[in-house]
């Protein structure tokens, strides 16, 4: 890793840590605010799925803090214990967001479908990219094509990070629209849920920007080496 890429990485690590800290603080604060409906995250998820006429998706409890996710492979909404059992603004927001992905799946939302199709390629590239890029930097003057291969692998993960953005923002949009129309929250609760989901989305924005910036740095290194050797 070159000094420039290392410096850039440190900047984005710092930004990511800051955003994660704010997100956790928001989640903890909004976890102390009970929803007027008194519904738990599990009940919120069940109701949102039912209201959207989705009956083939199971809501499960999974281990970990903020480990919540929707799995399109087995059609499950997986909620962390705090969200699954919590009857508060944070739990309602997260549960509705994950169900937003289930609604996307049922509606054949194209960005979600594209992201799902990229998963095997991302898993493959993630296992190799660090080693190929490292070797490519060391052998840049003798074998620049190796760095080019690493750039292509890294570009796959960058593309995945960029495609994730509309998927996450749209899931939050669907969640907030349903929370508003279903009236399971008061206006002030809805505003806090919106704020929590916005900070959650920012973690994906930072990750995508970091990936794009790093990819650009590697491309500049490759272009520089090619110009020297030409």
C-alpha cells in the first residue's frame, strides 16, 4: 500500500468511525423512546409484511448488535435481539427498514436484483483483491498487468458498494412511508426514526466514497507506471 492510499484510507477510517459512533449513539438514544403503538420490532415487521401482502417471508431473531439484515436467498428478515424484542423508535425504524428490502424483493426492485447477482463475484474478488493489489504494487515496473487485474477485482467491490446505495435509501423510503401510513408512530417518533435511518445510510455512503477514492488512486498508480514504461 502506497503512502497516498494509506493516508486516504486513514481519513475514511476516521470518518467511518465517527459516523458509526453517531449511529450507535442515535440507536441507543432512540431505544429509550417507546413507540406509542407499543409494538415490538418483530410485531412491526410482521405487520409491515402483512400490509404489503407478503406472506412468504419469515421474521427471525439473530445474534449481534445491529446485525439486522434481509436475506433474499431464504426470504428471511433477521433482527438483532434489541430490535426483535424492542418496543421503541429505534427498533421500529430498523425492523421497517429490513422489511423494506423484503418489499423490494417482492416488487422485483431492479437495484436489489442486480446487487444479489453480484454477490458471488464480490465474494470471489474479496478473497483475492488484497493479495493481487499488494503483489501488483511490488511488481508494478516489471509486471503492471498484475496491478490492472487487482484494479478490476477492486472495481467489482466498488460497483457493489455503489449499487448498495439506492437499495438502502429506497428501503428506508419504503419503511418511512409505511410507518407514516400505518400510523404506528406519532409525528415526533417518525422524525426520530427518519433521523436514525439517515445515519444508517451514511455508513454506506462513506464506504462507497472510500471505495471510489481508493480505486481512483490505484488507477493513477497504474497509469503512471504504464507511462513510465512506454
